């Protein structure tokens, strides 16, 4: 699998898949200790680049292969003239296999191995080599106490492979997890480093494949792919004699009393993302505001399913749900959407009504839930969704046989067949009202211009996140409508209108 320009690979693995990959490399002739030595050298180089003048190192080591990396890093630092202390959590003499060989090499180099205690003094840069990807369940003592102590000190921390206590599959902290400034992950990029709570724990993420044979790595199954420029779908360039009728007609359905802005945002983003025609079916009371703000959008007041069906016959794509509400008006309009043959995006209250079994889902739909909406659709808690976001996204796609975008940090796009894509772009400044409405409109515009549902979702999610990153340079206070012009620019860079 090729790497993207940010030097992170596109393939994402589960912890079990990385262990299998490690086993394949060893079976092919690269010893486990050789891989461990390569890992230590990679970590040591990263550490020196990040903190070249530190000169003082503390290694916190556990009892697995992760610890072996730490012992070898300690030996390298000592040979380079750094002041080094290694604190072992658990009995260092009980290490086995390659980790025991690493311990012995550290002892030969002169590293003083001391047992960790709550009275230990941590100094300089700290290497977290406590727990690896095999952690099952909540972090137990004394590891939990060591992690809490480390987090309280504010020292610079490099995590080996994954911050100790972070789940490699879900990105959730298992009770407590190390907050690293730099994480150097090895051999295969773990899914949990890019979704869930991972952004609060990993710091900067660097990857090294340890010179793994590409043919071996390429043959190993992976669990998901990252979205990046290298694997994004593209809109075709337009012919010079194209007209608006060839570029799709997006109908946005939403805007209950008090929620007029949501439908307007979806319509605006559909327009800016290149749909040939955009209509807005909303409450009649909102028509004046809609026409004043978006004169290019055909705003129509609708009061019933029959009116909406007549209007929707001309549309190729429906975006249903922004500001829709859950009252009688919403239910009536959603019943019309449920029998339409058009491709659709269901968002916000359309999803809440779907969770209540008010209607059946039509055939070609993209679902765009946030974690709360996903929880209602699956009949579980929001906490359960966040505890395993990849599983929740896949479950939604399979249950509803639809492409599903599970929004949030590390947004996930799941297909009914189990395929999964992750977007690790975006910024906390995007935590605000209306950004989901904008995303729904962009997906609608891309569908209208000919992309398949899955491709439209992937491209829209990526552009939306990158636009947020770009606008984040201006600081707090991002308004959802700010995204529309930036998405237009990014779409032109990615899929030029003319060749």
C-alpha cells in the first residue's frame, strides 16, 4: 500500500493484524530481535531530532516487547553520552525472549535498571515503553499509577508504538493512558491512533516500517484505509459546452420553524460544491430570508408530502434532514422522501425519525450521523458508539445497507460490504453548529455531479475536514458558512473544472 505525502501509510491495521504482520516478517527471515533493534534506532533518531539538546533520558519499561524497545533505546542514549535511568514497572528479570535479550544488552552497555516506585524521580525526556498494542481491558496497577504520575509532571514524552493505555483498535483510553508529545509507531499504522480519543494522547505521529519487505506487508489484510490525496476519487473535468441540467439537481428538505438556517447551509454548500441546480423545500415563513440570502437557490414553501413529491420529481438528489424537526410536518415530508427513487443523504432529524421507525429507508442513501444519532440508530448509548467507532460505523452500514459517515474526530466512512475509510484531517475549531449541514450539502452536490455514493462521501468528508483545518489558522469562532468558499477552492485544486 503506498504512502501519502504526509509519510503516514494509507493502510490501517488492527492490533491482531499487526501481530500477524510481525509474525510474517519473522517467518520470512527477519528475526524478532533485529526488528526490535531497528525499532530502537528509529525511536532514538526521532528522539534526538525532537529534543536534540535534552541530554537526560528516563525510560519507563514494562514487561513485553514494547519494553525491549525501551531497553535498547536506553543503551543507545547511554552510549551517546546522555544521562539515562531506566525504571522497570514489574520484575525486569522476568522478561522473556527478545525483550530479555534487549534487557541484557542494556545491562552490558551499563544501563542501571531500577524498579519503579511512586517515589521515583522522572527526569528529562521520558520514553513510554510500558504497554503495547496487546493491552486487554483497563490498565491495572502499578501501570495505572505510573501513567498517572507521568501525566502529572508535564515532561516531554515519546511513546513507543502507541501511548500506553490507548486501545490500538478503537483509540479509547482504557481507564488511563499516557499523554505523549510524540508517538513513533512501527511496522503497521494502527487504527486506534487516528480515531476516538487518540488525538488527546498521541501528540505528533510518526511512522516507520522498519524496512519491512513490501511484498510481505502488501499481502497482509488491513482493517481500513486513510483518506489522502493519493486515494481520493475525482470529479471528471467538464466539457466546454456543458449546461446546468447535466450537473444534477439537489433538493434540500428541511428548515422547520426556528431552524431555517440548517436548510440554507446545506443548500449553500451544495451550490458552492458545483451542483447545477439547487432547490430548498422549507417552511413558507422562511422563503423571504432564503431568497434574500441565496437568490441562486429555488426556495419553495411546502406543507405536505404531496407538495414535496411534486417538487422532488425534478431533483436527482435529495438532502433530507437539516433543521427538519421531528413533528408532524417533518414526518410528512420524510414519508415522501422514503418513497422517492432519487439518491439521498439523510442527516440530523431524518436520522432521529429513522431511529424511531417512522419510515423505511429508501434504496440509495448516505447516512451522516454524529455519535448521538448513531447511538439512537443502533439502540445503544453514545458512550458505546465512541468506545468502538469503527465497529459502530460498520454496524450502521450493514444494518441499513447504506454508506454511513460517522462524524467526529477521525470521521469514518463505512460501506455495506464492510469496507472502512478514515479521515484524520480536521480541527477542534470545527466543533460548532451547522458544519454537518454543510457536509450533507457537499455530499449531495458530488452525488448530483455523477460520483457514486461511497466516492461522494469520501471526497466530501475529506474536503470538509481540510477546509476546517485551513480556516482554523484564523482561530476560534468558525461559522459553518465560512467553509463553503474554501471547499470550493479545494475542490478546484483536487478536481479541476477544466483540463
